[in-house]
């Protein structure tokens, strides 16, 4: 059902019904912007809260065309829309942001690596491999173990293997079927001191704002913790990371939020991954920045002036709430809120499954250890891994 809007306000279409679309919808309310969501299932996170809802698949060209009718701009909760469908939308005059060419670099890691090489952005050593022999030659060149990825479709640690031997390489290549248009991407395993994320928002006319560079902590391939700003990162290195993210946004003509995941080796900063949408590494901005990543994404795709990205406190810590022993979360709210009135809890309306991202908690503080302790305690209590 399409909801009415006050005269003059635009309507943004979000392809995908996950938590990112849910939080974009939340940011749209204060701006008066209309949001329409294309979800596969009415039980999805954003589908539960958005009134203007279309049910359909993101890989169904007819569903996408019908969804786009009457919208001012189409943007994304994920990167899985087939490129030819995006091009068809653009050919019909739909404002697709980010555009198909930019989004291709987030959809296919091999395309991303080639474009970053052309731009001159420092990355880990990499190669496309198709055979055991090519993989062995790469490992002999950069050192074992190395990282093997499917170029398309992987996320949260899926589609990624650490290859320590030729036997392991042969097992993966022979047992894992690549998806359509995907290739095997071999990458150097980088010895890093910390993982970073640099986020920027860019509008169609080229305005850019850069958020503080954050440290991300990955557990089994899933982001579990974000610290803003990244501790133990020299100011000049933080500026370097922001400069690289801005350079990538301009070079790839990104519109909206761009998250650049990076390795800090202590001597250099190397680009690992790109995401052209709001990103887990920026959830802290809802409570910890003057303008959240979700509001700035909407501002950017609508070509509105961008909001200030600066932090509101010396430290903000975001910890993801992953499915654990507790089969429901709400009963833990009373304890967490009473124990820490400054805590911010964000839940995504998802059923609990082990390891599934079902929400996050945020703490701001003048003391990093204090923020870490409080946020970790709340996330653990909510999931039932601690009981006091």
C-alpha cells in the first residue's frame, strides 16, 4: 500500500528488506521523505515497519520495474541486484544510486580489484585463478597461506577460505561451485595490526563528507565490534585513510554511502573491501555522530546538502548482538536498561538464530575502557551468554 506524502516530498525506493533498509526508513521519518521497500518476505526486518511495501525478488526484472514506478530514486540495502536489471532501470530514466557501473565494484571483487588497481589505490597482492596450478603459483609468489574468495556473493565470512596447502586448494576448487559470472580471486594474506573502515557520503554533484575512521573487530568473518575513532591510529594515518576513501568515491562515481574496509599493517594501509550502502561499521553513527550514515545516505542519493559527520563524544563503541543461547531478547531489556541508562539498544525484528545479526548496542563515553566494558556486557546479556 502506497502511503500519501505531503506536497513536494520525494519518495525513495530501497531494494532489499533487511536491517539497513529498516534503519534508512527510521532516518527518513524526520525528513518527511517517503520510503518504499522491495522485500522478498513480509517478515523481513524493514518489511515489518514500512507502510509502502512491495513483495518481490531483487533478481526479478519485472518486479523491479513495477517497484520503481513513481519513485524519485532507487537505492539499495544490498548489492545483489543483477547488473543488467540495474541498467534496464537506468535506461527507463530511473535514478539508480549508486549507478550500475559503480555498484559493479561492490558486486564483484575481481572487478573491484581491477578498478582499484587502475585508480592506484594500494591493495593486497591478488590474482584471478582458475586451476590448482595457477593457485599454487600464486601461493609460491606471495607466500602461504593465502586467501581464496569467490568474486561474487560472499559476505560475513562466507565465500572466503584460508588456503594453507595445495591439497586444501584442490579440495576447495573441486568441491565449491561458483555462482554465475563469478571467478576465483586469490589474495595475499596480510599481516595487519588492526582492521579499519573509512566511510564517506558522496552526492551526485560531488559533495563529500568523511566520518571518523573506525576500528572493526571480526569474529569468524563477522563484524562483532566497532570503535570510533580507531584507537592507536595516528592522526596523519587517519587522514590518509579518509583521503583514500574520498579518492575511491570520486573515481568510481559512487553516490550515497561508501564504506572502505582496510588493513592497517603498521607501515601501510591497504584496501580490503568496498560496500556502497550504509554499512555495519557505521551503525555507531546513529547515536555517536551529528548525522547518521543512514540520514546521509538518503541526503546523498537525493542530492541534498550532506550533514556534519563529526563524532559527538570522544569514544563510541558499537557491539553487534548475535544470536546465542537465549531464544528471545526482550526479557533482557529491563536488566540492561536499568543497569546502564546511557546504553542504546537497536533490535532488527529478527528471530534468533545462532550467529545471526539480530541487533546492536551502542555506548558513548569519555573513556574507551568504560565504553567497551558496558557495550560488551549488554550484548552478552541480551544474547544470554552471561546472566548478571
